C-alpha cells in the first residue's frame, strides 16, 4: 500500500523522510545523472532566491516573494513533466522555473519590474499575481487540450490561501465536470501572508476539497522531492490517459517572509519556524545523495561555486539591460485600449516629457 491513509480518508505520500531515510519500496527509479541534475537545480534555485532578495534590499529589484524551503515541491514536479505539458504558475515557483529551463534573465527582469520577464516561451504561462486567477486559466487550457486532442496535461500551482478564491471553485468544478487533464498543485506553505492555514478553512486537509468536485485529492510531503516527483508523474500520466484531474496538496512551509514587504515575526513564533527549518528539503536530498555516493563534500563545493558563478553572471546581464519606458505597462492589457487608459497614457507621457 504505497499511500498512508489519514483519519479524514485522504491518502498521503512520503518517500524520503526528514533524516534522509528512503522507503525503498516507493523510491522512484531516477538515474544517477538525473538525480545530480536535480541537486544542481536545488542549489542554483537557492542561490537565485538569495540573490534577488539581496538585490531587493539594495533597491535593485522590487517586492519579491521568496520560495526558499519550497524547492522540493517544485523541482520534483518539474522533472515529472513533459515539455509539451503546460506549466501554469502562481508567483512563488522560482525553483520550478530553474528546473523547467526557463530564462533566468527573464526571472530577474520580472522581479526588477520589467514586463520582458513575462514573455516566457513554450507551454509555460507567465507568473500570476492575482491570487487564484491562474486556476481557471488552467481549466481553460485543459479544455483546449481536449478539443484539440493534444496529448498534454496541465499543471497549475497555487497556495493554500488561493483555495478560498472563487477561481479555485470554478477551475476545480470545470475540471471535474469535463474530466479535464489538469493537475492542481496546492503548495500549502501554512500561511497566506499572516493568515494561518487553520483560519483558511475548517476542513482537515486541503486535499479533501477535491471530493466535492468529483475527483481525488491527495496529500504529499512537500519537502520530499522524491514523493513530489512520483505523485505528480502519476497524476500527469493519469490525466493524459483521460482519467481526469487530481488535486495534490504539497505540505510545506514558507521559512521566510511572505514577500520583502512582510515581517513574519509579527504573526508566528520562532520555535515553529525553527522546527520547519529542520525539515529543510535541500539538506534531506543532500544526505540521500551522499548515501548513494552521488555527491561528496568536494562535489558539493563545485556545484555551489558553479551556481554562484551562474547567478552572478545572469544578474549582471539582467542589470545591464535598459529599463523599459513606463508607457510599456499599457501594452497587452486590452486588445483595444479604452479611452480612459488612452488619457492616462497621454498624461504619463507628458509627465515624463515624452511625446508632448
Ligand atoms: C485577488 C488578490 N487578492 C489579494 C492579493 C494580495 N495577496 C498577495 S499574496 C496573498 C496571499 C496568498 O497566499 P497563498 O495563496 O497561500 O500563497 P503564498 O503567498 O503563501 O504562496 C494575498 C492575499 C492578490 N495578490 N490578489
């Protein structure tokens, strides 16, 4: 029986525990070189997150939402996905971005306030700041895949707070009703800004919410990259085979502030944060790889140095790009710009001494 059953009837998947011990029966078969690639992505992601945070502190980037501590919930799924599958992010999926091979320069530019960061390629959607709005978009992509008879599934990310939004209901309801090839991935990092998970819903788990829409929801240890890989791989395969949608609740934790404009010490205690830091997904994966003799101290240092180098190089490239004209923000909002916005654009231009 691969999944544990919780007292609310929800299944839970755990493979690699906090001490780096692996359940060999459930361990997914991932080759050594791929495991090493995953590790490199972990390290690179963490360095990337740290770098943008520091840039924000120096005034070189805008408000930033860190993903530190949530890497396993992102790297595992990214490796489980096919390139033809659709990635529909929220705003806290930097590690997925790295593993999906998307442009790091664009990631930097996005958080530096440049819409260029939105021009992602392939079957990947741009970041979505309005909480939950991307969930209904994902259902729409699922419908399109069905109509066009594409062999692609969609993976949509959102947080625990987003499950209280109407878009969550619409997206999940459409997916259940039309048996859409969509996997809903809720990163339950325990807080929506200062609102704890217990104040978000009276339900015992977020996973069980799927029942109301007629499909299965499961819970996964979100700090366990192997479990996240397996759960998402299985769900995407089932979705592609026409078996319909699934909700995956990745139980993880936001170890940092909500964004750079938040202060977590005002709403949670230090002991709680410390307890979760001990469940760090990178430490856990590192000891697993050491046990398998895939990495040792020297290799770790080499991976870290390379990641530092890469992050510094891309950051410099991003910083050397010319900033866009503020007028750019009026583009791609409406297919036909309404009069009201045209007037605002004109007044912005004259304030900047532009065309007028
Ligand atoms: C529609 C909407 N309402 C409010 C906000 C302000 N806001 C930004 S993030 C956030 C909390 C989101 O929490 P959650 O969905 O759990 O994701 P997390 O930030 O924890 O990753 C809120 C309320 C917003 N961006 N969009």
